[in-house]
């Protein structure tokens, strides 16, 4: 289910994930577009991976500049 949870989580805010999705994705790295004064991005997950490198590769495969993203690990939901 982890791969399915990852696929379903892309493009959504971490706050919108169900409890079951959060449990399955706990500890995964996520990439979300950084806030700048010029851009107020939607706080959506744009990449998910087991490592930062995996997130960067996913962003690059989608034609996105990884320098414009912040990376964090999804904590346990409780």
C-alpha cells in the first residue's frame, strides 16, 4: 500500500492525508515548493521518497528545479 499511498499523496497537502496514508508514509521524505515573497505556493507534496536523492530525482524527472523546493520527513500522525 505504500506505493499507492505515495501516488495518491502527490499533489495534496500533508494536512489532507488520511490517518492511514500518514501511517504508511511516516518517515518518508517529501518535497514541497518553497515560499518566497514573489510566490505563495500551494503547500502540495510534489515528490515522495525514501531519501532526499529519490525526491530530487523525482522532481527532475518531472522537469522541476529541486532548488525551489524544501524537503522534510513526514512525522508520525500521533
